[in-house]
């Protein structure tokens, strides 16, 4: 594990600001999840933006953040007891997380993923141009996430289906006194 985080910190009375002077780098050389999944090669993360702020407000404190991350490809070998191991290749794309947490533990934020891809070699299946846009903590919205998979391909000469794209959203459904449902 290697971590380089060139931060700068500013404090003005009741306001703390932490940010990056340059991109941060995180490299994970080997990772073993109890023999269930293993990294086949080192993975690195580049944090191009990490702006964190802690501000005193009349109701307590407020924590704001904007974090942008790019990661190298992840190549995993996943072991299952009932079958042979299978490989997963992930191109994580670009990740952006921004939001606010207040002293009452109310969180409101947004997670965005763009340009991701997934390859399952044993299944000859690839998913490209994957994007996700998710909202957290906004009680006025029913839709909490939207997603798009630009290309789903079965990569064999005798493909089981033609290239297709998939998009959709996840919504909260409120029906009377019943618990919230995600549809």
C-alpha cells in the first residue's frame, strides 16, 4: 500500500478547509479478501480533487465535501466454492462525490460515475459506457438514481443477442403507512 496525499489546511475562526495542492495517489499492490476475491495486479487511485470543509453554524457543525477520483483498471479473480474461479475486469471510470453532513446527522449528497466498463471473460460479456447519477438525502425527490449502460455485448461470433443499451432509474415508492420501497 502506498499513499501520497499533498494537503493544505486553512483555519479561519470557526471554519476549517482541507484541500489538495496536487493530485493524491493511492496504490494497492496486493489484496486478498479471505480467498473469495483477489487483485490480479496493483490498482492505483488518483484523487484529483478533495475539498473538505468543517464550518460552525448556529445549529452545530456542517461538513461539506467534493471528491473526484479516477482509478486504474481492476482485475479480480473471484473464487466460488461450487465452481471454478472467474475473472472480472473493471474500468472504474470517473467518480465524483459531493455533499453535506450537518450536526443532526442529515446527509444530502450526490454520487456520479462516468465512463465505467465491466468485462466478464468467461461469459464473453462486456458492459461499456456505464454511468450512474445518484442523489442521497433529498426528501423532495422520488428518483434517487439514474443509470445507463451504453453497450451490452455478447462477444462471440455466434452472439446470443445484438449489442444493446440499457437505462433506467431507481425510485422510492411511498404507499400509505407501508415501509419505503425501491423500484
